[in-house]
C-alpha cells in the first residue's frame, strides 16, 4: 500500500501498570496494518541494552530518558513514527526531549495508583510495598504528571480501543493514506 508519512515521536508516560505497553502495542499493530514505517522503544527493553547499568536514581532516570530521546530524535528526523513506552516520571526531562525532537506527541497514560497496584501486572508493587524494591515510582519515588499532554488515556475508565483511537487521531496529520494522496496531488499544498 502506498503511504506517505512524516516522522514523529509518540511518547507514552505513566505509572507502571497504567497501560503504556498495552496501548503502544495496539497502536503499533494499527500503524503496521496501514503500512507505516515505525519503531518501538520500550522502557524495559531499552534498560536491557542502550541504558543497561543505569539505576533508578533521579540522575540515572533522567539519563535513561535522555538516551531514549536521542535515538527517538534520530529516527524521527528520518521519517519514522517512533513509539516510546517508558514511565519517564520527571516532567523537566520529558519537556527537554520534546523540545529537541519537535514533532512530539505526549500521551499521558493515566490510571490511579490504586488501580495500577491492583493490576500489578509484573508483581512489582507487591515487592515495592514489601520493601524488596526501592525507589519504585508511585510508592517511594515521585511521578510528575504531564500538565498539557496532547493525549490523555484514562485506562481505568475507557477501553483499550478508545485509548488507541485517541492516539491514532493525534497521529492523523503525520500519515497520509493512499486515497488522500490523490486528493493531495490535485491540490499539492499538504506537507507530509
Ligand atoms: P505499563 O506498560 O504502563 O506498565 P501494561 O500495559 O504492561 O502497563 O499493563 C497494563 C494492564 O492494564 C494490562 O494488563 C492491560 O490489559 C490492563 N488494562 C485494562 N484496561 C486497559 C486499558 N483501557 N488500556 C490499557 N491497558 C488496560
């Protein structure tokens, strides 16, 4: 399928268990089905290679985000749709990355702490409450919610498809489907 796209980074931020990975993977599936060129940077995977060895101190968390942002920027500049899924608890570094990349959609994956804790997808909240894990976001480490995100998904109130649709709507201006391309060719004033 012929498709035109321009690069953009979609940055999913939120507490552990809020639904970042779930929404990110579902968006990935839709974009792939449309023939888009995309890359996923998942926080857990990145910490196994690109940022291996970094701790969960504020300085190392910021460094983690800075490195992910660097890669996302390179890809974005080369026309890729980059999906980043990482807790990214500090707003200052998120904003730094946003300004560096420019084409940036911040998705606040928002579910209350008690809901995330009840889900406890990876059993980490239990460990954090039990003192087995220190500096766990939401328990004994801060999470600074985005003030003005492009998209907010309330995963405790909306179903997965609603969240996915919100993200896809925000992505619309970066993707031009074939049927629209013929219209564009006639008017030739759309930037892609
Ligand atoms: P994170 O990547 O933020 O740590 P995950 O995506 O791994 O979170 O886990 C979120 C959990 O919440 C999954 O088990 C998912 O099935 C569940 N969930 C329930 N409702 C939603 C929703 N509307 N959107 C996303 N996830 C949801």
